[in-house]
C-alpha cells in the first residue's frame, strides 16, 4: 500500500515542486513505484515532468475532473518518459475552481483522499505537490497523507509562517487524519558561501532537531533548468550536485535510521 507524502509550505517558491519532481524521480530510480499528484493549479509538477501538454489536451481528465466530476484517476495518470516507475496525476489551471467549489461541499476535506483510494495498491509512494497556500487543496492533501515533508528555503524569512503550518498540520491531525505526522524538514537552495544560509540552517536544526533531513539541497542551476526540458534533474544532469542531493534524500527517506543531527552542512 502506498505511503502518501504531502509536500507543503504556504510560502511560495521554497522548492516544493522541485522537491516533488526530483524526490519522485529518485525514489523511482531506487526501485519504488511512484505517483506524483499535482495539486497546484499552476501545474508546475506536470510541466516539469514533461506531461503538461498531454494533460492540457482536449478531453484528457486532470485532477480537477477526478476530484469534482467523478473521472477515473487511472484514466488521468500519465507516464513520465524514460522513468518506468514514475507517473503523474496532472493538474491544469481549472483546478483553481476546485478551491471555490469545494467550499460548499459536504466533507470537503476528503475529496483527494477519496480520489487516491483506488490507486493505493498500485504505488509504493504518492507524493502530493501542494500550492503555496493553506487553502482547501492543501487541507485535502494533508487529510489524504500519512505525512508532510516541509521544504524550507535557506533565507532570512525561512521560519516565518512555519508556526502556522505546524498548527494547521496539528488541526488536520486532530480533526480529520489522526495518522498525520511530519515526515521531515528539508533545507533547500543551500548556498555554502552565504553566511545567512548557514545561520538559518542552524536555527532550523535547533528548533526541529532530528526532524531535519541530513540531506541538504544546494542551490544548483541544473535544478532550475531541468523543468524547462520536462525532465527531473536525474535525467537531465545526473552527476550534478542537485540531482545527487535528491538521490541522497530518497535514500534517507527509505532508511530513516540514516538520519541524525549531523554537523552543519
Ligand atoms: P510555488 O510556491 O510557487 O509552488 P515552489 O515552492 O514549488 O513554488 P519551486 O517551484 O520548486 O518552489 O522553486 C522555485 C524556483 O526556484 C523555481 O524557479 C525553481 O526552479 C528554483 N529552484 C528550486 N530549488 C532550487 C535549487 N535547489 N537551486 C536552484 N534553483 C532552485
Ligand atoms: Mg510549486
């Protein structure tokens, strides 16, 4: 049965989508069957994995139709080129409407959990890329998930809003999903030449201790280039520090005993 991990942080541009794509690719490379669920109307995870065009084709169902129009999620799922075990449940801009339509619906927080239920036996991991808000799409992701992975950009305001995110996770856990827990916090866009980065990483580790992954994602131009080629970094620039750091994260996720509060990176 699949383990469902939501990648969430209401702060924009912290690396949620980059992490979803590249952690998904790494886990597939490590032999796991992985489904990426694009729960962001921006559709960046879909386009970054090269399925944006197919998802936008007339008549192809996307996550919106699965959530609100009874479409079969299996019919919406698209394969990722050159990575056998990775697939995407894509989204497109019409998903914006879901936030509004769900407000009126009974048990509005459970639509994504219900959509994913028939897929659980087909995958080892389901990674949900959340939008940068704590709206109903993110609440649906947290309600469907076993755990939350929180990417944090190593910059001055990294911890801002984190309290609100942790409170939201607790609220969903208490109200809708008692199994929910924090999978881990991931430091992204780490720049070893920047002293501020170092301080932020230290502060995050002081607060969250061994919940912080040992793997740290460096700022790496290959990670920002690869989505425009519709590929995860592991296919675009395999030996790049970015691709390799996501591979290390994949291994750590599969082997949590590897995690320890290591020295500052
Ligand atoms: P949003 O909140 O809009 O969904 P996000 O949290 O999903 O954003 P990303 O889209 O993954 O964030 O990253 C934001 C930008 O930073 C993108 O242009 C991405 O290519 C770039 N980026 C992410 N991680 C890295 C990295 N480690 N090195 C260099 N660029 C990065
Ligand atoms: Mg994103």
